C-alpha cells in the first residue's frame, strides 16, 4: 500500500511538472506559421517580416504556409483544427477574426472558442488608390464622377466581406455615392488590374499598396486612418478630405489552436513582443505602412471580442453576403 502511494505521488508530481518542462524545451522543431491569404499581400508581408525577426532573436525556425481561400477562413480553420502543441500558428486579422463571424452563416471555427490569442502584431490603415494614369487626381474627383453617373466607378477590394470591402461601404455611405464593387481573391491580381486601368480604384491595406505607390504605378487619394501615414505624408485622410470622424484600420494578430499549453502561449507572447520592440523591425514595418502592435494575450482576446461586435453591425447594415 505504501509503495502504491509513492507511485501515485510520483505520477502526480510528474504530471504537474510536465507542462512546465514542455514549455522549457519548446520549441524542438520548426513552427508552422499559416498565412490565410496569398503571397504578396499585407498579411503575408507582415508575417514574414515578424517571423524572420523572431527567428533571428531566438534561433527558432519558422515555415510560412500560405493557405488562402474563403476570406481567410481556410487558413484559420486549418489552425483551429491542428494539434494544440504550439507548432501551428496563424496570423489572423480583422476580416477572418472579427468580420467573418457575422458574414458567414456557418463559420467552420469560432474565433473566440477555437483559438488561443497570443498577441497583436500590427495595425495598418487602408488606402484608396487609382492608377498613376487615372484621370482621378483627388478623392473629390472620384466622388464627383460617382455622383454624376451612379455605379459607373469600379471599386476593387481583396475580397467580398474583407475589411477593405466593408470600409469601402462605409465610405460610400459617408459620401452618398455608390461604386460598382469588384471582389478579388487577394491583392496581387487586383493590383495588376488597377495599375492596368481595368478597374478604377482599389482599397486595401497600406502595406499591400505602398511599394506600387513608391514605384509610381499607383496614385493614393486618401488613407482611412484618423491621422496621416508617415510614409505617405502628402496623402490626406478621408476625414481631412471632408468626411469628419472617418476612421478605420485593419489589425493583425498571432493565434494558436485552443488548448495550447498556457506556458507555451506565454513563451510565444514574450518572444514576439521582444521582437516587436526591436527598432529595426519597427522601422521595417513602418516602411510597409504598418504600426507595431504587441501586448498581452488577454488584451488581444478583448480586442477580438470588441471587434466582432463592431464589425458585426457593419456587416448587418451593409447587407453583405459571402461569395
């Protein structure tokens, strides 16, 4: 009987120490970072920049895995259904964590229950851009054309129900106009078509369009944030262009499957926050039109809950339906 009690005590102590030991050894192999959008877009750029910095500061190995489709649902769902061992992460963002719960009648995952928030990574305003050869020189030009002939101005976004699409809807209501929405499956083809003049205007994160603006292929008409973007100092905000109080941005954050050991989540939070505070990464993300995030897992969880409520109302008011 005494021996059995000793065995039970030893087993209990081993079980209690196992999570801490696991976290201390973590990671022992490459960490998969799922990007739920195609390569080249804002989410992909931020994911690769941040993963590279964490890899440099820790020696960890990351494998970026692009899983586009269904407005980001496929990649987030793949993460939610992965083993909760800290070796599969996802860089989620406003669309697939805060908008899609209201947009899709049957979302394959619950962003609150099926995922473990780790930390916010970055925020980025959106920009309204046109081809450098477009006749529209200002936001007022665009609005005037849309008012003169409703539905004649094409408006492209990275996808139906994305934050860019819904922010475009908010702007149309503010301006009292109606554009013809053309949803794309990601940023690359949309960028090619707006540069080529196949569509009149495009709205997406500043991160996605900044390089083409610098190359002289796109002309920015306005940004959606309350303040101007440092790398686009001459581009007015929508509020400055006459629509007082207009303010919308997209955010990006790191998550793991629900049930991932708390010590592992804490370790990831610590290392990503350390990387996000490095001046060179902050500068690099700023150059891409993004502002560094950071903070606790609890703060990120609260942000997701609040944003689900906020964007849920926008989805309902817009009447948007998924493709």
